[in-house]
């Protein structure tokens, strides 16, 4: 069957959606507002369900040599004393490997899987829904009609706004710091040190590098720090464990505020939102990429099974994905709420029950989607 399909956005979500559509027999156009030279600089952690989705997208082979496998997550208090640990390999047994790698490497794997050209420096200016089709106007003045437009343009999605599917993303009050460190301490486990309303996470990502993710809870209107590296040292300078040696090795820090997208519908006529454009959460469960990759698998499956009936396919898609993505949002909120519990209460509770609580956060995601 021949359908005119446009995927807006060439990040993880958009490239994955294009791959899912391609292996289902479609040939989508893919556009990206940013230039091709904009390469993501941070790392990323892919839990087992993300690896399963990559396998279903036929991309597990090129993924396998990249990054570092994570077999265990170790949770510590701010001094570096252990609270509990998770056997990640056992948790995701039969599902997929957990892996930390360069975000740019993941993006390249997805890009080579698209099988067609991505039109960079190509922004969508306007979107009109006319007689069951979507009329798209591009910033360069070009106009085209599509049977399906997939909005994979992130938390601040313009497609979401133009399709009338929801307003701006809602700030969570969390500020996130990311860095890739060379020459830091040798680390074999995903390791988190929990402070009061702040946490510091480090993990090996291959090539003797560490991926660093840290965050703090601040007011939703608190401005980001003028000097992220100085703020990172201010926040975590009195932490123990691996943190002092890592801070000594940090050279560059990316900072961002997190926000959440929770909307009533992801579908308007022939327009569908996927990934963060539809269901963004904070990164606390590391499920942003995983949910986007699962979205891509399901989108290809339902559209292929629909026989070209886009409306029916999109109804089926939302029915299959809604509960799972809502669960991730609720579990993420639960995880985030633990940061507001004073360490004097939280740490003894985590020593007793942390393994069970955090395993339960992922239990539903072990199941097929």
C-alpha cells in the first residue's frame, strides 16, 4: 500500500518511528529543523525494554558493539555507603541487555536504519487538516499533503500545538546536569548517590568514559545556573564515594530544565504524536528513549495491519500505548517523590525496602508491549 507519511523530527523518536514504518513497508519523509551538524554530546542509558525494542526494529546488531553493558545498579547515600542494589541482568533476563552509550552513537545507528534521506534545516511552519489529509507548509515556502503526519518533535512540539492536541510542556522543577567524563575513576556499575532533593549518577559507557547524570529539585521558575560546572561542584562537593574523583575530571557540563507532557489524546485526524511530544516525563526511570522506541515498533505494526486505514490504525495505536506510557509517568512521579523525603527517613527505608520498591517500578515494563 502507498501512504504519504511525514515524520517531523530526527532525534531518537523520529528516527525510530521512521525505522518502524520502513520495516512495515512504508517510505516516510523525515524532516528536521536543526542542521545535520548538531550532534548530541551526552550519554544515554538504555534499560532492557529499550534493547528489546531495538531488536524488534532490527537494529540490535549495530547496537551490540557500542557502549558498556550494565549488570548492576548500586544506590548509595551521599557519603558513598550502600543503601541497596538491583541485579539489572536478572531483572531484564529474557528481555534485553541494559547498556550505557554515547547518545550520538545511538542516533547514528537509528539514522542508518532509516534507509532514506533526512531533510535537515527543514522546519514545519504550519499544519492544516483538510478532508482527512494533512497539508503541511514548510519554512522554505514548500507545501505538501500527507495521509499521516507523525509529530516526533519533542517536549516543545510545534506539531502538538498546530494540531490542537495540547499546550506547552509543564515544568517539573527539576534541573538536570549531564557530562561525559574521561580519565575519571574506574567504575563497573551504574552508581547513584542520593542526597537531599539531589542525586548524582555515574555509569561506564565504553571507551574508558563515564556518563554523568545529576539533578536537583528547584522551583519551577528558578533560573538555570549561569555556570553549570560551578553549580555541579556546589551541589555535590561534599558527596563521598566516586563523586570527588569524577568532579575533578569533569570538563564540560550540559544543563537543562525538565518538563512533563500529559495530554488527553495523541491523535487529531491524520496527525499522531510519539515520544516526548506525546508523553514526556523526567529522566528518573530512564524510560524516555525506551518509550519512543516502543512507540516506533507499535506504529509500524498497527499501520501495516490496518490495510491503509490510517484513522483505524491510530485508534489502535493509542489504545495499545496509552496505559503503558501512563504507568511510566506515574512510576516516574513516585520515584521523584522520594527525593523530597529527608535522608534521615528515606535512607533507612531504602535499606529495608529499596530493592523491592525500585524493582516494582520496572516490573510491568518487563512484559511485552
